[in-house]
């Protein structure tokens, strides 16, 4: 006991006071760790809530689209997979052609109204995508250089048909994929038939970009291309 008193008197700091300081430091470190853990949990919870909301919104969007297309879907003339409306190329066009067949024209007419109504309450725009199989365009067909051009012209034909049936031109655009992104193998007639298709997919509208400065030179003519 006398030794402890001598040690305290020599150091000038009681042992219990030093122990208390150490515990305060440990408690502060524990509190910081606890706050960090809580912050991480809150972040994870927020991200989870956002993901759940996004999934619910996507499910609701698909349900709304499915309801809008109830009639053509029931008729079996189109498919709806992951929010993409699919139309067999054989329904729309003859082989190596971009001219709409009567059945294809009727299908597009049945889609234009419901799709235009669907878009009215949504910040979305339609992307009309043309696809082909991997077979080269016949040499006898001088209208198209390759499958890219054929798919582009078919997408344009469908886009113009939708506009002619009342779809606002600002709500739809065409895209070409050629033989890329097949949905089936190209080693059978049935597979190639599935790959020759047109898809219509609602996508978010692009955000408005700042107005571009006036061009230094007069713009060239931008008359629409003529589809044979």
C-alpha cells in the first residue's frame, strides 16, 4: 500500500484517473464505430427501398402496357416480353422486302391507338427496332446493300405506318440492328424466321439538351428517305 502511494505521489497522476481516461477513449471509439455501422445500415436500407420502388414501378409499367395491348395480345398477333412488343417479320414483310403486307398493316393499325394512349401519361418514347437473320441479302435484290440497310428500312416503314395511324412523330423513332442480337439460332428455317422481326419498346424520353448554336453553313436538305 505504501508503494502505491509513493508511485502516485511520484507521477502526480492517480492510476484510477489514467484508467478513466483510457475507458473514455475506448468508449469514444466504440461510439464512432457504432455510428458508422448505423450509417452503413441506413444506406443499405435506403438503397433497398429504392430498388424495391424501381421494381414495383417497372412491374406497374409492364402491367399498364399489357392492359393497353390486351386486344392485339389476345389475338396472338404480337408478343410482349420484358416490356418489348415483338412482331414476326413474316407477318409484316415478305422475305427481303420492306413493303408492309396487308396483315402487317392491320397489326400496326391495332397497335398505334393503344400505344399513343399509353404514352400520353408517361415520359416515354417508342423505339422501333428492325432485326434480320444472318443470311446475306440476295444479289438479285438491289434495293438493300446488306442486312443493316434492310433492317433500317423495315424499322422506318413501321415507324412511318404508326405515325400515319396517329402516333405523334415526336413519340417514336427507328433503330437498326441487322443480324445482331438474335433471339434464336440461325441454323434452322424456324430460328431464322424468329430472328427476322421488328420490336417496339417504350424507353425513357431523353432529357432536353441545350439549344445548339446556329450553324456556320446552311444545312443540307433533310427530306425523308424514300423506301422502295
